[in-house]
C-alpha cells in the first residue's frame, strides 16, 4: 500500500516536472498558443480565415529575414543590416528591370547577388578585418540604405509585373508570401540540421576558439554565414516589394530589430550556440499575432510598441530561466529530441484548435449596429497627423461611429498590414493617409474587392479606386511657400530647402511646388537642398551643418513646420531677423512661432478639417451616396498679420 502511494506520488511529481519541462523547452510555442486563444476570446474578428491568412502574410517578411539572422545569432554574431540589404536588393531588381531593360530573371539573380555581396562584405569585415559584428553590420545598414536611395533617387520604383505575382494568392486564397516563407524556413532548417556549415554555426557559437583548435576554418565559415544572411534578406526584400508593387528605398526600416526579436523570442540565445528555424518561425508569428490582434482591439499604436517590448524582454527572461533549469538547448540536429518535438507540436496544434473553437463561441451571434471605420495614418510622430486624427475622432464621436486608428510609422509595408486587417475585419469604410501613394494600391484594391469604400486623406492612392480624396494641394502649397519667401526677400537672395522624407509623396509634391514657385524668381539662389525627414531634431542638425558652409543664407523653406522649427533653433537670433523661414502644415507649434515672429509664415492645411471631412464622406460612401473624385480643403499662407484670425 505504501509502495503504491509512493509510486502515485512519484508519478504526480514526475508529471508536474514533465509539464514544467515541456513549458520551458517550448516557451515560444506556449506563448503563441496563449496569444491565439486570448485574441480569439477578445476579438470576434481574429478567428476568421481571411484574418489568419493575413497573420501569415504579415509574418512572412519578418520570418524570412529572421531565418537568415538565425544563422548569424547561432554563430554568436549579429546582423543589423538585413533591413537595408532587403531594401537595396529590391531596389536593384526594380531599377535594373524597369529602368534598364534587364530581363526579369537576370534582374532577380542580380538582386539576390546584391544581398549575397552585402553579406560577404559583412563577413569579410568581421572575419578578416576583425571588426565587431555590431559595428560592421551597422556600417552596412547605413551603406545599404544610402545606396537604395541613390539608385532610386529617393522615389519608389514600380516592380515588374511578373515578380509582383509573389504578392498575390494561389487559387484566390493561399498567399504566395506564406509559401515563400515556408520554403525558406525548410531551407533554413535543412542548413542548420543537415549540413556541414550548419554544424559549424553551432560549433562557432558554442566556443569559437575550441572550434578553431579542432580544425574548423572559422573565418571562411563566417563568410558563408553572413552571405547566407544576405541571401535571405534579398529574398525578403523581393517578397516585400512584390506585396507593395514597388521597391521602396525606405522599405524594411527597423525590420532588423524585428528579425532579431523573432529569433530571440523563438528560443535562440544571443550568446550563440542555440537556435532553430522552427523556433524562429514561432517568434515571427508571435510578433505578427500581437500586431494583428492589437490592431483589431483598437489598442493605441504607442501602447503596441510597449507591449512588443515587454514580450521581447519576457522572451529573454525565459531563455535565462530555461538555461538555469537545464532545459534542453534549442539546437537542430541533436537527434533524440526530434520525435518528442514533433509530438509536442502536434499536441499543441490539437489543444489550440480545441480551445480556440471553444472561445469562438463567445462571439457567436454577436453584432452591433454602430458603424465601424478604420483610419490608417502614415505616422503619429508628427503634430499634423495628430491633428488629422483629432478631427476624425471628434467627428466620429459626433456621428456615433466606432473609429479604429492605426499608426504606420512611415512604413508602407506596416500600413499594408493594417489595411489588410481592416479589410478582413469587415469594416464599413476605411480612411487611409498613405505612406506612399503607389505602395497602398494593392491594399486599397483588396478593400474595394471586398466592397469596402476607401477614403484617401491628404495623399492620393495611385492605380486604385477610392471613393474620394480629401486633401490639400501639396504642389500648390509649395508654390505659395516659394512665392512668399521670394517676395519677402525682394526677389534676391540665397536660400536653403529642407526636404521631407525621401520616397514619400508629400516630400516629392512639395519639392515640386517649391521648384515651380521659384522659376519666376531667377534672383533667388538655392545654395543647398537636404532631406531632414519631416523631423524637428533632424531639421536642427541639418540646418546647423548647412550654416557652416553657407553662413550668409537669407531664407529657408521647410517641407513641414517641424523641420522649420528645428531650423529656427539652429539659426538662433538670426531667425526672424536676418533669415526668413517658411514652414508648411500650420501646426499649433508652427503658428505659435509665427506669432512670435521667428517663423515668417506657414502654409496651413487645416489638418483637423481634413480628418472631419474624411469621416463625413466615409459615412456618405457607406450610404452609397455619390461623391466627387476629390474634395480640396483650401491652403492658406499664415503670417503674423493674419495668424490671430486663423482657426485651423
């Protein structure tokens, strides 16, 4: 009897230890299951076929980049350049195929070769130049992004139609990016688990000196490892550009951090020696589920960043706990664990399906008569777009509309994800302020196909049908800014122009307006034109630099108020006295500077009105009322003489 009791007790203790071990060994998988169940319970829109496919598509680019990063991290390295290399490879493909008539097949080969070459440079600097991986790849991050901007002249390049099919679906439902992700994942798993170079990665990451003493050619292996990372980055860049139908020089900005996060969340250690492709895939899916679910739950874009940061920190903490508990390392090719891991994944799939099916009952039959709209803004890190949001939200409250607002953070691919989420959620209408007019076209076409009217605000969408465009005329506004400054200087003088973020339609259109307006004033000499990315800090830095070369400058035209305010800070006492500064947007800070006399004028667009009118017309579109193709909100030059009466 006592023996039976001891056996029972031992079995119970062993079972508890087994569950604990299972959770520690498969922490990322456990987290993914919990997330899927939670999102299914919280949002009735999450557990739909369209939305789950969206999650797969949105994870694809990050996962492909992360597979390449897995090789590097397993070998105790780091690659911060993968996002820039992805953008550069896609730009090379589009530039060679469309601008220079290179056959598409050769253009694809050239793009992949570009990624491999960038990886080889990284590997050479690290292996033979003895640069720390962080420094070498940080340098390539800058070089790759700069070359993408140089090749594209800062503007998106249309992608070849045959390659753009990589962003399509097979049979009308299975996304090609998901298939490419799975294929690249299988290749990564094979390399890690079945090849000599894969075993070399684990040996180098475990103990580089021991690997060298055992006869491994570490330097040559590092060349190959970083070349593989560059190859995967090139594939990711092509897939991303195919989704957007254009190569964006600013594409994949910051994706290197998502890739590294996916690898770490998936169970790899930054110290090297552990990691596997399946864990990386799970890490990428966790990030995609988080972003998708938080969008659907209308969580602030700012809080989304907080949540993702917390998840990354928890993943690293789990790695530390697992190591202290002596959990099985996540290394491929260890032999005995493969059957158990396969069983774990199968069990996890069954449990997830069962629990998700149960939670989905919570939303059965639920519906609401409240109109639901989505608003995707290019960025909320700019007062102009914050005012658009404020105007839209105020009008939505007034009209009884449930408005979900997302922040694309000036990332065209992130905005594409957000618009896909809106479409799969079956919203009544979508309002979009495009990061780029070309890149938004595929997402808008998908919404139109689903019968959801799309209202464009501030910037139009090319090659797609929108219900209407609510906007000011950026070109006309640029012309007014140039004319105002030229007249202030009496038609004579030296000026500098602070341009917006390269690749955005607003930056291009305003620059065109500046150029058009200055044609009538040959006495105005533009001594410098430099981008400051619509950012106040960059405006300060760029203007400070330009003053070293051009201390006698008499005027500044900035493509928005934020850059103008940065320029004013750099000019100091010269602003408003010997140097006249013109801004653009009519933001509250800009108008305050106009009142104070440091900013001579701002071309005001009345952004809150743009948001209000966009919501009003979205309601009309839902009711099938006929709308004009464009609704122009007048721009106005605001100076010290009329700023007191300007309401915005």
